[in-house]
C-alpha cells in the first residue's frame, strides 16, 4: 500500500479536498482552499509540496 496524505493549505494550514500519494507528481497545480478561499500554485514530487511564487505584474512606464 502506498503512503498518502492530505494536502494542507500553505496560507491557513487547513486540509484541502485533495490527497496525494508517494507517486503523485503535480506541476503548476492551482490549489484551492475551501476555508480561506485562497488559490495557490503548487508543485508536488514524492510527497514534497512546493509553493510556486509568481512574479508580480509590473506596470509599464513610458
């Protein structure tokens, strides 16, 4: 049996609606938390969850 765990929200720390297993691989996955209503981009490999930081939008100056 493969080990599995719940994905926790990186903002509030509560359980989300998703479980991952040891062999789960996710890239640029939009994780939504039903409690804090926040969406975060994550990457998952071998039960290691990494939050992907998107660069902030820059205004164009003329």
